């Protein structure tokens, strides 16, 4: 897992957002966020 992936996951969990919510806020598809 890259540093960027770890940071995004950390920020998402810090806010209590699901992958769907986080992807929506970033205006990207959830599958792209999970990849």
C-alpha cells in the first residue's frame, strides 16, 4: 500500500466516512478510490 493510499484511508476513517461518501466528496468513482 502506498503512502497516498494510507493517508486517504486514515483521513476517511478519521472523519467516519464510508468509501462511497469519501468518493462523492472527491467527485470520483468509489472503485477508483478503492483501487
